[in-house]
C-alpha cells in the first residue's frame, strides 16, 4: 500500500502528512510534484495544507489547474480515496470534487488554534471505524475557512449524509461560540457523493502524536489505512 | 487591442466579512449615510487581435471559469474596443 502526498508550490503541510503516514503509521508514502500527472502505484492521495500559489485569486483557484489535478480527478471518479486538508480541501472545492466554497473567516482574522470537531458519519474513507459522535481535537490554521453553500444545497448535503465533521464544544455540543470561522451549520468537513473524497479544514497531520498536544488526528490516517488494507 | 474589465463581487445573498469590516470602520470614522459596503475584485484583460464581440465572449469565458467562483461570486464584463 502506498499513499501519495501532493506538493504544490506553497504547500506547507506536505512533510507533516508524509511524516504521519510514513513514520507514525508505518506505511509507505511518496511525494507527488504538482506537475506530475502520473499517480501510478498510489492507493490514496492526500492534498495537504498550505498556500498553494500564494492563495492568489482565491484559495485553491490556481492550484486546481495544476497538471496533477487532472489525474486526481480521474482517480477520485474511479473511487480512489482522496483526502484534502485545509488548503487541500479548498483546492478540491475549486476543482468541483467537493461542494461549497470558503469565505473569509467571520472575524476577518487568520485563526491558528486548537478546535474540537465531532465526527458525523463513520462511512467515509477517513472515518470508517471512528464512532459517530467522537470529538477530535485538532488545530486549524486558516483565513478562509468559513464554509458556504446556499441553504437549499445545505439541506441536500445534509440529507445525503455528506457533512462529516462539525465544530463543537469539547463535549460535542453545537454552540456558535465553538464555531471558529462562522461556517454554515458549523461544517468543518464534507465528502463527495461516492464518500471516497473527503475534505476538512482542521489539520489531523498536525495532531497525530501526543508530543504535539493531540494524537486524535492519527485516527483519520489509521481509518484510511484500514480501508486500504481491506480493499 | 480590446480591453476587457471584469468585476467580480460576492453574490448579494453571501455575507461579506471584509465589506462589513470596512463598513464598521467608516462608521467609526464618522461617515454618515453609508448604507453598505461590498468588497470585490477588478481585472483588466488586454485582448490582442479580437473584435469587441469576440473579446466579450473570451472575457466572459475566463470570468466564468477562473476569475469568479460561481458558488459565491458573480461577475460583470465591460469591453473597451
């Protein structure tokens, strides 16, 4: 099994994601340069956090045209597991692989802080085996994480069970004070219709070892690895 | 050479945190009668060898595919022949 981590110009969490896959979880990992169009032997792809192309125009708006994205789209359409973290999530939205768009945070501030997110579904490639209702503590680090979709589309998304993570209090209660960026319905992560593409704003790769304050993020990586091992 | 001006703004239904912040600042500065502020983006495209009609088609195509995100933004194109 091998997991690929895409590096765009401006990615900054690619090494963290690689480290977690390779050294924390003990699985094979390799970097994929954004100009490479061949995903070859990969069983899953991670689009990491950062500021691809300096977030020029809009977050993810230029990165979605990188050559690798054509291959990632094909891979995703065939059911291949794809995880987008923070900027990776924004790129997947711009590429049309995940719904919604990110507005500037409600506070108009860049937010770098730990948050609590509640797992809403256990039937995706990164939450399989993580019980619904589990609260994970992970950091966020973004200026544009204010998830937006029109109300009708939100209703549809919820009806299809595609809201995967929500910002909550430590004990898993919805509370506007616990919604750091003003996201519609406190949405922190969603998936595609096939449930094989997942994006979330918090950084599981920065919370995968107790030494850095939380190991909760490791559970998402382990869930993904579990899915690949059973495949 | 035709020049295209593309204005991209958040849709009316979408909250604009930056516009709101500017609006609040204007109120603090003492400006009265500023009912609302919406922030947007402005692009100037220099289009070589295109008629005004072709320039409009090209600019609208670019605006739709790249410059604006249709989930949150709308755009307007002006052509200067």
